[in-house]
C-alpha cells in the first residue's frame, strides 16, 4: 500500500513539474490529417491574395474619383442668343435652300448623223483664177431624226470660196434612210495655190454635225493654176456620159457601157511607155456610140491653146474614132473648136487647137469621142491634155 502511494506521489510530482516548465506534448498528425491541413492552408493563402487585390483596386478607383472631383469641369456652350446693342438691328439667321437642279433633255446621239455617198469636183481639181464652179455633195441621213427645211450646210473653216456661209440643204424634209444632194456655187480665188474649205450640217436647233466622228467635216480642195491646166489630173470633175446615161468616174476598163480612167504609166500606140498621165477612153458597145466629158466652167486665158497626144490602145487593130474639143455657149449649145480622126497604125498623133476665139471668157470645155461605125476595139489614150496660155 505504501508502495502504491509512493507511485502516486511520483506521478503527481511529474505532472506539477511539467506545468511549471510550460511545456506541452503535441500529438504527431497522421498522413490524412496532414493533407487536410495543407488544403486548409492553401485556401487561406488564396483568400488573402484576393482580398489584397480587391483592396488595391478599390483604392485606385477611389483615387481616380477624388482626382475627377478636384479637376475643373469644361464649360458647356451657351445657347443664349446674342442680343444686339442699342442702335443695332438684330440679324436673324436665314435658312439656305439648296436649289433643285433643272433636268435638261438629253439629245439622242444618233438623232443627227450623215454618211458620205458621192461628190462632184474631186479633191485636186484644177481651175484658172476667178473661175466660177459648182460643188455638190450627196449625203445619206443615217440618224433617227428627219432633216427639215430648217437644216443647213455651213462653212466652218478654211478658205471661203462662196459668197455665203450657209445654205438650206433641201426644200423638203429628208427622212432617215434618204439621200440629199447639196449644191453650192463657188469661185476659184484670183491667186494661184491650193485651197480647201470645210463644211458641216446644222440642225434646226443650231447643233453642228456631220458623221459619227463629231470632229469630222466634209470639204472641197482645189488647185488654182496660173500657168496651165492638165485635164487628165482633174478629169473626174467633168460629167461623163454615153448613150445609156451618166457614167461613174473613174470607170472600169472594158466596161461595155463606156468608161474613162487615168493611167500614170501608159503604153502608147507605138508601144512606148510614158511617165505622164493619160486618159483611157472606151466606147459603149453599139454603132455610132459616143463618150462625152463636160468640164466645169473655167476662165479661158487670152491666147490659150489646147494640146494632147492621141492614139489607139496597142493591139486594137480595129480602132477607128473621131475626137473633138468643144465648148458650151451661153445657150447651152455644143460648139466645136477642132476635131481629129484616129485609126490604128502603130503611131500616135499630136493634137493642137487655138482657143483664142473664147479667150478672156468663161466656158465649159467638152471632150467628145465618137465611133466611126462599129465601136469594136475603140479604145484610145489622150496623153497630157492641157489648156495653157
């Protein structure tokens, strides 16, 4: 019993000693308990970091609000009207109305259009100074509008060879698809040289036009010669006809209706080639046929004469013709000046004729070729036909 009591005293003394030293004995956690403690610690760390970030952001926003509260606000524009000072009249603002544009009618670009058909007095035609002549153009209305009596031909540039700058194109309307021939009287200048005049058409509204290219004109171009006129260089200014009517110029070799054309390297009846322009003339295929070329009126110089070289085409052994130079008098009658007979003999003949009887006046010169019986093989050359002082 005493022994047990001793043990109790020892245990009690040990416990008192532990309390007096302030020491406690901690239990060692198990692995499961340690994992649970780690999770709790991490969650506490994250919560602490989040709290810090939120607190920092709140402090930043509060600083911004305080700065804005301390700054001076921009003044708001006043809408109070400015009142005039005494003696001044108040000017009220006016409202500007944008005008509505007036829509003009758009003209059809195909309304007024022309195309070229043919003309008289081809470019390069020769005249003596002061010669009066007539130029014609035949045009076709290829537009969608009719050309009324108020449409006209107008001079637009170049040398003015007419006494008027505009003439009506027709005395009656020219419907789309129809042709019209415009005739204009002209005068060759008194000085030698080359002259050109350009023209257009003008609508009733005053619009100038011609062909599809709006810049294009139609024109005439002539040469005024003070020395001589070579009829072979201007032969298509003449009107050529045979028994069947007017012929096209230039014609086609061998045309049975008759023909005339020029040749810059002709082979003459004697077989020699020449370098001067010649006219080849052929007759209509009928007995007593003829070919007549009437040139525009020209001033015939004082003491003028006509010259040329006449011959048959080489190899045309049946060729036999009569050739003459004539003029039209004031009554329109044909007056002969001189004539020559020509038959194939492998030779040509030189022609000369005195024009003194008509010198100093204006006449139309007419060249006339006639068959003597059958016209078979009647083809001739007229080399260098000239009228000169």
